[in-house]
């Protein structure tokens, strides 16, 4: 039977979440892939059609595409308000994510305002992301707020991401 999620487990999961952002923003493709379990699923669910990447090779393609995209140099993911639940074998988390893009002397625009919906698994060498869904800060998450319908809000895929490969990508 699984045991309680300890403070050390929570800390390790937080570090993993931060490590994902650091690796992605510094072009460390191997570091990015190492954040995930071997058969992990990454879903970007903010555009008309969600796009998926499963397993190390597809995740490597995701990170490599962003690393090689000149318009993402200077990007920083800021992750906060992390809430972790689970036990010492499996856990889930939700967290805010904001992405800013350094452009010259500024101003530096916010390019993403969303949240991560994560599942983690403990492997012999530590915690890894088993599933990450990148969601826009809109739709169902805001359903209880005045003036919100809870309907999923979609936006067009930015032209810069048109060449991004993944399951479901246009």
C-alpha cells in the first residue's frame, strides 16, 4: 500500500516542475526529456485542437522545436501556486504558469497565461512527470466566476508554432 506524500516528496516534485521550466527556457533538451517518465504524455490544450507528444523521442522533438525557434529566445516560464496531492508512489499537481518573452529593452510581453495539470510517478531514480496538460487560463477553470460560462475558450495557433510536430497539430 502506498504511503503518505512527505515534505521531501513535495519538495522533489516542486524541483521537478521548476527543472522543466529551466531546461525548456535554456534549450537543455536532454534535461527537459529527463523530467518525464519513459512513456509520458504532454498535451498542449490551448489552441483549436490539442496537440500531444508521447514518449522521449516526441518530447525531444517538442523541446528541440522550441529551442530552435528564434522567436522564443529570451523566454521565461514562471510557475507558482503549486498544489500537490498524492502519496509516495503517485501524485498530481496544479500550478499557474506565466510565460514572458524578453524583447530588447522591453516592454517584455506575457505570451502565455495558463496552468499545468500534472500527474507524477515515482521511479527508482526519483519523481518524473507522467502526464502534463498545458491549459489556457480560461474556460472550465473559471466557471465559478461571475461572467464566465465555463466553456472551453480556444485561440488560434500562433504562426510561429505552425511547424510544430505532434499528434493533433495542424
